[in-house]
DNA sequence: ATGTCGTTCTCGGAACGA
C-alpha cells in the first residue's frame, strides 16, 4: 500500500455517534483514525463493532469527558505511550501514541481552555507546554511521526470565518497561538495549511447560531508532519459531508494522504517482499504485527523513509 | 450573556463542559 490515509475526528461522544462513525469508516475507509472526545469509559468503547468493521483500536477512555483512540485497518496499532511524560498528575484522557504502518501516530485532545482567563485556561497552557516538550523529542528522534488531533487552537485569523465574536475565546488567545507557532517552529509541517495554501478550510462548526448552515467554521483539528513525512504529503481534505448528516458531531473528519513509496525508487524496482515491514520507525514499530504482509498487491515498501532524508 | 449539544445523576430536568 503506497498511500496511507490518516484522519483525525473529534467524535463528541462515541456511543451516540457510533452509527455515524461506522458509516464514515465504510464510505471513506481511512487507514488510520485518531478519535477525540470519546466521552466513554474504557469498558464502553465499541471495540467489537469496530473490529467487525475491519478496524483494530487502542483507546484511553474516561467517564463523561475527553477520551482518545487510535484505529487502524486490520491489526490494532501498537501503543507506545498514554499520557504526556512529566505530566503524570494529569487526570484527563487526552494523549495516546501508537505505531501503525511504520509511522508513529500521536493522537491528542488539547484542552479547550474556556473560560479564559482562569484555571481551565491555565490548564490548557500547561498541557500545551508539556506537549511541546514531548513533541520536540519526537521530532528530534527522526522517526516518521504524525501529530493529529483536536488542538483547540485557531492558528491565525485565516482559520476562522470571522474572529470578531471569538476574540475572548481560549481558542484564539495569543498565548494559545504562540504555543502553536512554537510547536511548528520545531520543524513540523501543518499539513492542511500546506495543502490548501491561501484557501479557507474549516474542521469545526459549533452547534450555535446556525454556524454550519452559514459555513461559519474554525480550523482547529490539525495534522502535523515530521521532516521526513512532509515531502510525502500527497493529498488532504475535510469530510464535510459527515458534518452535514443528521445528529452529527460539531467536528468533521480531517485527513491527509501520505505517499509511502520509497523516495527514490530502486532502478529495477525489484525489492523482495521480505524487505517490507522492516522500517525502523520506533521501538514500538518493531513489536508491531506485520499487518502489511496481507497487502500482497502493494508496491514494495523498500527501506526507511529516512534513508533518503537529509539529516 | 447567548446559542446547542452529549454527558451524568437520576428517572424529569438541571448542571456541566465545550
């Protein structure tokens, strides 16, 4: 499989939204999915239904609020971390990390932070700072990494229909935006912004004030790519049709497609199948079941993406 | 402040978070 499609979707309650989730999975068939706002305890996660739909999963639930999961076609992702390092006192389920298909996937649900100022906003900034510190390590590791999730940050005024009524919102505060910039300054590529250029693109339309009907949206769901993955970005989009369905989440699934073919194809392109599934993405990758073996029709994966990347 | 959801606690409807 040369193309890897990775999506992030704040589902806003996986129990009440399961039919919508299954419908979307069937129709769009993403390879990897990061979910946020499960609003369900671990035992209520619909692992069986997802398995029946062809997806393995890892998840970190919590009663009533938060909750994150990573799904992958076929075998479940290999979890490498839950919760942010150095933030063990955090009681919210907001961060899950796993290896899938030779890529390390970080699924995050950054705190909303409203009302602002106040303790919730302080928590948002503290969480963000811990995440930035961890992201720096991930970036420096040189592994192929995607940071995907609901960042609860509108990066610029070009990422919202009109900032006027949101100026006091935590999603637009200078402190939030500054941290997002600081994160990108580590070297990450904002995939949606890179793909769409100057074009407006939204991922969230709140339930209030007919914002969906008037396309009054915000771009707060992001996918950030490590250095070696950035040149592999081949497509990106937002599955807006999901937001338009009855009983929808206030977010729409947001996705990227990565071309995982070797950057420089070997002259005769005759790599053996034995060479697939050996990409050293992370320690967890090495423990990962060789799920891609079933994809017999796929183009050989070849060596590591890093083999051609300059250091 | 408001708007509208999904959740909990409890069994109708408030409170909370977003």
